[in-house]
C-alpha cells in the first residue's frame, strides 16, 4: 500500500483484521484487483511463522479466501551423508 496516500475505509478494515489476527505478522502487500464481474477484491500478503498467508477480502473488507504456503523448504535429512 502506498504510504503517501490515506487508506480507504475498506483498507483500514483489512489492516485492523491483520493487526488482530496476525499480531506477530508482517504485512507485505495490499493490492486491489478488479474481477471480471466488476467486483473489487483486495489481495493481501502477510508473512508470519515461516508461512506466507495469501488473503482475499471483498469490497466490504470481509475475508473471502485464505491460502497458506510455507516460506521455507522442508529439509529431508536422508539426503545428507552420515558423519
């Protein structure tokens, strides 16, 4: 989100959601996307606890989709030779 402008009421509602639900998280991005039906969706990325949370909010600031992906690669210790 561009810090040089004031946030909209919907963006403030989304930011409040992030502050309440991701106390240790880092807000990476808020991006407004227009869908084919003319509806605005706000896509948000939050990093917390080695996970990236991809969240979508509707034009009223209500969470409509949530996906989690790890930000680290799980290591397979079997790939390492024994010492």
